């Protein structure tokens, strides 16, 4: 049985990046605590996640922002945070995520830093420039931080509009903050954002054949009764309107309608002929239907 466990673990390590496994996060409905009984792990089963991958995410984010803001060079990490561009909501979200990442990385790389796991919570601490830095968060929280950085860095190569990227990153940030159990740095209080609407970051449905109708002051989308629940079916509608491709999330609709004035914010970043990047081909399967033939 131990050999099978090792094989399965190696299988996941090599190929797991393509899987769509459930994401398990803790939620507390009441203030009264209730601790579940969990068997103690042996020394070989204790892991300290994120010490390398989260540090790499921090460095990648620093390098990317520095390429946009050369004034970063020669500044401390806190000075870099203060110098982050804040021209829009996306910039502000990225600045706060960098602020969280820098505290964890300081606990990893500083000489007086320490990272430990206790009762399922990862805690990183250190003293930097006479300031006590500390962060306590879950393993899922670290994964979400790295996911946020990845999504942000590759967003420029995707056709999604800034409004779409903002909605996705906002949901990531909201979930990240929920996984943080304690935090302290030079300012101590993490910035709070007000979401424009709820957004499902876990999975999306691509729809290219919706009925999108212009009613003058607003557009309507004929979703159908079966798929009208936006929580169960978080659909992205790929529609061409005013000669341009738009990617509109169902969460942006109100009663299945979108004001004409809001259409432009969902305009896709594609070539003039509205052609999607090549990697989208695997996401849109087109099989000709032949009447009378079985599926096999």
C-alpha cells in the first residue's frame, strides 16, 4: 500500500497541473470553536509548503513591476510597495498582494526569519529594519497567492478585458484575505476592497452561441431557464457587437441584461478580425452533427 501511495503522489507531482481537483477551504459559521480530531503525522509526513514557490512568485512580481517602474531599483521592499503604481483597481490589488508576499518571503530568507506550521496554520516571522513582520495563513492561502501572481502576469497574453481581469483578481484577493489568520507589517492593516459583484473564479463556461439582442438602451442575453442560475453556471458569453468581440461574464448582467454604456468595458483584446489566440481552439470543440448517426 505504501508503494501505491508513492506512485499516486508521483503521478500528481508530474501531471497534476492539468487536473481540476476540488478546492477545499475552511469556513466557520459560528464564533464558537470546534476542533476536529486529526491523527498526528509522522516526521516524514510533515511538510512546509510554499517556501520556494511563493518566494519565486514574489521575485517574478517584483521583476515585472520593476520593468514598468524602473524607480524600484535600490529601494527596500517596503519602499517598493509604497512606490507601486496605483492607477486603477488592478494595480491596487497587485500592490496589496505584493505586500502580503513580501512578509512571507522575509520570514523565509531573512537571517532572523522563521517559518513554522502549527495546527494547520503556516506562520512566517522576522524583524526587518526594526519592524516585526508576521503572517499566519493556511496552505490554501499560499496557493491562492501564487495563483493570483500567475493569473496577473499572464493576463496580458489573454483576450480578456481589464474589467474581466479585475473581477477575477478581486475574487482571488477576497479569498486570500479570508485565509490569513494574522498579519503585521509597517502599516499593520490590510487594505479592504468593495467588490462590484460576486465572481466565480473556480471554473467558467465558454459560450459562443448565445442570443445577444440589442434593445436600444440595453442588450439582453437569452440564457434559457436551465442555465439561468449564475452560481451553478458561471458563463462567459463570447459575442460580437458593434463589430467587436466581447467576453461578458454572466455576473455582469442584471436580469439577463447589460446596459449599452457598459458594453465597451468587456471588449476583448484581439486582432481587428476578432480572432482568438490559438490556444482557445482546444476550449471550443466543434463536431459536425450527422442526423441518424449514433454518438459512437
